[in-house]
């Protein structure tokens, strides 16, 4: 009985902390505000960010060139250590503050940094990538902007 009470209290006290994470929720890609090489690659893109233990589970969906829906699911662990992603890349990420996550992605001897920031009003998520494209190695300096749904 004592263990159940502690478990309940732990969940009860953790709920406001999870609810306060401004990254959590559904985000729609905004091509007009973004600076990416090929916005058509992001047609109907949405990100759903869910809470995990010291992590964010990110589900991306978008329409491919053939009109079929594409989907990736990754867990971004916010501990400053390298963890694998579904595309074979490795990612290091850490929370700078409540509204800011910083990370590094590495694949095929290429690397890029990312800065993800949720606006103070919680309505906009901006992710800036800089470095080398992971798959093709070309210079990369892009910003993706998402609006909260």
C-alpha cells in the first residue's frame, strides 16, 4: 500500500512538470516562414512531440513526392550523450532551458548542429540546422518553423 501511495504521489507531482514542457504537442510546418532548400519535401509535414523520461518522442509525418504519407519516429534523449536515430545518424541533445534544446547530429562523417526554440508565447517552434547535410555532405544552413496546432 505504501509503494502505491508513493507511485501515485510521484505521478501526481510529475504531471505539472510534463504539462509545462512547451515542446510537447502537435506542430505544423510553416513553409512561408522557413528557409529550406526544397519546401516541397515537407508537404503537409507535422511533428507530434510527446514526453518521455528525460526525452522527447518525435513523430514526423509528411507527404512524399508520390503523394504517399511518410513517417519517422525518434526518441531524442536530453542527456548530452550520443543516441541513435531511425535514419542511422547519432544525436547528442540537451535542454538549455525550458524553451531551448541544443544538439549535434552525425552520420557518414558529416555533422550538423541544431537549435530548437519554442517562442515565449508557446505558439512557434523554430529549429535551425547548420553544418553539413548528413546524407550528401553539402553545406547546410536552414531554419524550419512550425506553428502549434
